[in-house]
């Protein structure tokens, strides 16, 4: 059963990106869109956005580095770990769940450490990878993109983003426990 599931998921995974590219290009051709020119225009706009977000990116990365270097991450993990044990979430994966709303690269580093330590097919490796894919870098998005767009009042964006992250984490725990335990 496990080998069948793995082979089906591997087949879907291998074909997903080429299929999406084919569909996008085909729809563009049908609608008579100059796909390559539109792609190049989008790349130019993306470069301009990248230049505008550099100051915000540096600020958020410095703040994250200070948070981890100060030991606040370890303290927070110890404080919250009794609650995570109730839902069946290993304490080792908590740093990924906490870091992901702050930084994609920081959380990727933690996921990489966990995979190197526990293995990619371990429950911890699979759960931390699922956290990485099912949550968003909420504060990064708010700091960088809202800053680049000049948005000063985020209204409900923080709450909505964090609620989405919590739902992603809880869903990842549930799905990984069903599929991999």
C-alpha cells in the first residue's frame, strides 16, 4: 500500500510542472497572447520589485538573525512544547513552525538540519517538509511587499496570515499522522 501510494505521488509530482507549463502556453496561444513577450515583461517588473524590496528584506533578515542568536527561539520552543505534544506534533518540528512565518530561508535551514539529523523519510523529516510547503512567510510578505507597495496599514492581513499559518500547521500534523504513522 505504501509503495503504491509513493509511486502514484511520484508520478504525479514528475508530471505536474511540465503539465502546468504546457497548459499555460497552450491557453496563451489559443487566446493569441505573445507568451514569450509577456513573460519577459513580467521578468522586468519582477526585477524592479526586487530592487525596491532590498531594504525591507535586509531589515527582516537581521531581525530574524537576532531572534535566533539571542536564544529566544529555544526558550519559546520549551514554553510551547507541552501544547504541541497534545496534538501529536514532535517538539523537534516546532522551530520550523515558528520560523516559517518569519523567514523562508531560516525555516529551510531548520528543515535541512532536521532532515540531515532524522532522515528524509522519517516522520519528523516529512512533517517539517510539509510545514514548509503548507505555510507562508507571513511577516516577510507583510514587511517586504507591503513596504515596497507603500502600504502602511495592514488591517487584517497579519491576523489572516497567521490564521492561515496555524491552519496549515494543524492540517500538516493531521495529514502526516494519517499518511505516515
